C-alpha cells in the first residue's frame, strides 16, 4: 500500500521526542500503524472517491524515472564536495539548500557566485497536467482539450457531465507522461504539496490514536481521543465523524470522485438524497 504521510508531517501535531517514545524508537511500528490507519480511512471513502489517487506515495525525485501528472516528489541532491569538478546544470546540496551549477567549476571550496540557489532540501514538487483537468460541471465546446486519468482528450461534441471515455463525445489524443525534467523546470513541475491537507491531518490523528492505544488502550490521552472520535460514545467529532459524514453523503470532500459515465448525480446508500459530484 502507498504511504501518504512523510516523517516530517508528524511534527505538525507531536514533538519528535514524544513520538519516539510511543513508538519505542521503532520506525516499523509507526509504518505498520500508518497502513492500518489508511485502510480504516479507505473503508469510509472507497464508495465515493478514487482512493488510489488520494493515498499516494511521495518519492524522492529521480531523473531516470518517467512521471505522470500530479505525482508528488521530494527534491534532494548529493552533498557538495570541494574535491569534485562540476559541469553546468549539476545539482548539489549545500548548507540545507539545493544549488544548480551556473557554468561548471573546478574542484575547490563552494563559491555562491558559481551556483543558483533552487530551494530548500527535500522541498516538494508535483507534476503539472498538460491541459486543464476534466470537470464534470464544465460545459465543453468542440476542440476543447482536457486531461483526465493520465490521458489527453479533445471534445468532439459540446457537452457537460460526460466522461472523456465516451467516444461519441470525446477523442482520445494521447497518454501523458514525461522524464528528463528536473523539478526546477517550471513547464513540467510546480513547487508545493498537492496532497489533501485535511486528509493528511485526519490520517495523523487516526495513526497517533492507535499508536497510543497499543501502549495502554485505557490510558489514551484525551487530546488523541478527541481528535480521533470526539471522545464520546456517539463519535460525534474528530476524524471518524468526518469520515462517517463523507460516507453517508452528508459532506462532499475536495477529493477525486468516482464519476458517473453520464450525468451529474450519484446516489449513496438507500436513504440518502442525491449528492452533487461538484466540489
């Protein structure tokens, strides 16, 4: 299963020393509980949302890898060495920042004038879409071009709410991917974190609740109970209440939805009114 969280995400909600204590400095415990927490969330979201697009890996950027639109990477580089001669365009890590060589250099101490500062080490970048992403609420005109599910399509007949996979209305143009572009290439990459931050926060809350529970289920801190289930028998707050409202159709989250082949309504459950698929 993909891993949505990064180690640094935990610093938002818990100090590193406290985290090390509850996982007994065993990273595998944390990873195992994370996976269980993701499975718990997926159980609530899977009926309405494309969970494989929500819970994705954040990989370290690799120039040899082919990337698809929206993939998220962490940019780092090898440490600068005063004994190495560099060529134009090479990247190094120096004092916590990534630099790009302006015109190459002989082996000597780091000289800022020979380098362009790119970003902090381990900055996040995500791959851009080649065209605007398909929306089932947009009215499309003939020849409009969109991106959907890693593919580019062109509109054949003016329409709205009809998936690009419908060949009567859309023409498949090509599959989209790229390689050979470093994250500072702004035609291919956007600096930032495109994960849904609400989902990240709730996943942290659920993971930390279960990590505390494994130590002593009867002595979970009130804060962790509150953020997990509202600290009440009815589970009226926290991450679980949110997930229940999403599953029932009472809340529409800003997540990639499972769309109908045609039309804009989908029904969730036997007693729930129609929900709109727009955000």
